[in-house]
């Protein structure tokens, strides 16, 4: 695995790279308060078929700090700049939570750059629905430190080692950035973006997902996309059940055109 920094108009973006050059690039985008390390246990599996780039989103991990509030579209613009810096003309993209929002935006606005899209545990809500949950969202991201017991309620099977990485990443991002990210997701017109998607798309939820209200949105807006459930995980499949995530994505990707997701994932 290699680490690098790509220059963008807003600052350096950090990424971890794994896999053989010449394979289809796969860009991985983590959830709020995280970093590339959320995908550490999936890199080897994905590298069997892809050249993998696990990216630290702007303001998080070891990427540049946010100069101001960024909308989802600006995050997307900067990922395109990262691709240009790395010489990636086309790629597949997988994002979890806010990473999924950015991935949706990328595929919607730049269909010529993205061959396939994987949306993992990504909310698709109206502003009213966001508003009804805003108090808990601010409590979740407005306080950086979480006791192990609180984090373990969010992450299935959390170990002390994984908790340390979790806590480090949240402190690197900070409360201001994490709450700004939630505003970006709330203000993002995900419904319009979903309606514009052209790339083959896979939608994944954990079986104990905390965003079950969004599942019907994807089923309705993306009638041709498999909406699948991963076992033994919730909002963070790449941490909680990385092998299930890898196998579901590779199975789908290798069988595009057959319209099936089998093995470890269940259809609607």
C-alpha cells in the first residue's frame, strides 16, 4: 500500500493506494468523522479487481482543513481534481454516508468519468426529515469525543484498537467540520441527483441500518439498481463486515448485465 497527496485548488488531499496499476480505478469515500482507515480491511479484497484509492475527504483525515462550509458539489469538484492530478480519466466510486452523497453527486454530474457507482448506507431525505433528526445529529457530531460504550453502540463489534482509530479520526476532523458535513448532506438535492444517474448502480444497507427510512427512496428512484442488505453490520459495513462488503461489490461488478447480487447480499 502506498500513501500520497494530490494537489487541488483548495489544498492537498490525502489518499491510500492499493492494487495493480492498469486495473479499473476504484475510489473509496468514507463516512463523516472518518478517513481512509475505515476501508483498511477492504483494500486487499478490492485490489483483486481494482486499483484502489481510499481518499480522505476534505477537512478530514490527513487532507487539508476546511476553509469554510462546503456543499456536496464542492466536495465532488475536488474529487474530480484529485482524479485529474492522478491521471484517472474514469473510475468506479463507492461511498458510505457522506461519502455516498459525494459519490452520487459525482456520478450524476460527471457521467463520462464514472463507470459504476456503489452507494453504501447513505441517507436520502427531505429537509423536513433532516430537521426532525437535527438535535441528535448535532449531539452526535458536535461533541468530538465519544466514550467507547457510545461508539460501540454505533459500530458492530468495535474493538479497542478500532476505537482508537475512530477517536483519532474524529479529533482530526473536529466538531465544526463534522457538523458542516451534516449540513452539506441536508442541503444536497439527492433526489434530483438520483434521477440523473446513468452509471450502473448498487445500493447497500447493513441489516441493522439506522437509516432504514431511506431504503424506499432508492427502490423508487433507482428501479433498475439492486438494493441489497449486508449481514452482521449496521452503518459501517467496511468496518463491521468488510468481507461481506467486498464480496457483494465484486460479485455485482463482475456480473453486470446479469442483474444479480447473490452470495452474501439479499435483494429487496
